[in-house]
């Protein structure tokens, strides 16, 4: 077995805030949200990533182009329909699901998305 080369491995600690980049770098639609996505070949929002929301932040209303699964690692997340996801909840959302979420407490989420998200304004 050959050794793993430095160029073949990336490591980040989910509790190190410096490992995160702003989810919305322009700050035009989403503030207080950040993510870690290590795979350099992955499209943003596709595959596995860690999503962190500061207390009082919310996601932009969007539609999922593919199914999404996520695990609430810390905190609490509330969907626009009032559904509350708590630490330890594993959630599946079907392709075509439209929603936005917010957090009063802040939260840390492990996400797997099959495809990209499209802002709802793109369909209106």
C-alpha cells in the first residue's frame, strides 16, 4: 500500500471557525452562514459539506435540484413551515423541495446534497 501524499488529503476541524468560508461571499442574500467543503473537484453545494449558521441567521429561499440529507451536529434549525430540527436529527428532503431555514441558537450541520440549489427567485 502506498502512502497518502500531502496533495491527496485535506483535513479541517469543524470546531475551528477559521476553517470556514462565507457561504455567501458577497453578503447580499445570506449573512452569518459559512461552510467547509474539502473536495477540490466538487461543485459548491454538491456532495458532502459542513454548514454553520450563526445565531439569528437564515438561508435564502431555494429549491433543491436533487435530494438532500443532513445531520444536525449542534444547535437547532427551523424550517419555514415551522418544523424544528434538533441535535441528532437526520433529515432527508426530496428533489424539488422548496424551503428556507433559520436558527435562533446557531447550528452546525453535516450535509450531503445530490445536486445544486436554485434560488426561488429564479423560478418566479
